[in-house]
C-alpha cells in the first residue's frame, strides 16, 4: 500500500470540519505528524497552494485558509453551497431582495424511481423584470468537482433539467483553462450552459464557457420541478406566473 499523499491527508482532516474548511494554522494541528514532526503553518499553506493549482484536486485555497470541495454525497456539501451562494451574488438584487432563489435538490439515487439522473444538484428560481411573463425562470444546475466533469456531465444536466427553462453545468476547475472540444460541442448541441469555477467561493472569477439555450417545459415536467422545491401549491398552472 502506497504512502498517503498530502491531498489525502488534507481531505481526511477537512471533510469533518464545518463547511469542510480550516485556516492554515488550524489544519496544521489536524494533520498527522510526519516522521514525528508536526506540520507548520507555512508547510500547510505551501502544500495547499500546490493543490489549488492542480486541475483535478478538490482542495482549494480560499479566504481564511483552505477548503475541500468534494464529497458530493455529504449532507452539507461545501461545493454545492458555495455555488448556490455565488449564483445569488452574480444575479444581484431587485427591489432590495435577491433576484435568485437557490434550492439544493440533490438526492441519493432511488432505483425504484428510475435510478440515475433524476434530480439536479441545484434549482435556481430567477425573478424577471416587473410585468414580464412568466415572472420567473427556473435554472437546473449540475455541479461537478474538477475531477468529475466531462462530456457525461452535459448529458446528465440535459436529462435532469426537464421542467426547467435552462440547463447548466457548473464545475470547479482548479487551474483548468477550459473544456475540451467534444464536451463544448455536446453542450452547444443540447443547449446546456457551462460555467467554469476556478475558485468556487469567488464568483467574480467564474467564466462562462457555453451559454445555455431556452428549453420548453411540459406542464407535467414543470409540476415535478415545482414539487422538488415545494412550490407546486403556489400556482394552478405550472407554466404560468409563479411569483
């Protein structure tokens, strides 16, 4: 069995911390000693910055220290929350209230209901300008850590977006500079938007790789989407105004 890497040690320590985050100094106290010598704060920061520049690592340097954006099966997934918070910040405010309302909708796979690709990770309801019809658009979002994003993410986002007005994939990218040609082609053909997040907690640094195209929702699919976010009772017509 090979030696445990610094990344594995960081992940083991961070995944049990609140929001999977710790300061460099605190993480140094959590890591197991190496050959009897504890980690220093400086060594933790150096190793964290190296992982942050790795295109496949789910460990990122953030304000206040280092954070693990993996473990998507965890109840309180830091990557999902950071993405939801960032989307709210990017859409901004309207009349003193956020334009976007996020709903974390990821669920464990239920084989009795068809298995995979049933629930998006996030549904965001976005208010439109006063008097517009409909009064909201719904965005279905698949969220991937760096090592989990590939062409399959596009097809998954497309399938899971039934009932929504737009389908997206947001992926934590490390230092990855873009997406490959096949993945971009599939996204454009299916109308799935792609956003690269070099730093999940810094939405000003996110980059739009492919813009999402409007989808047409059936009443049955829209009703299912509204059920997921507890909104079905707010409208008699699932495709009408829900504001």
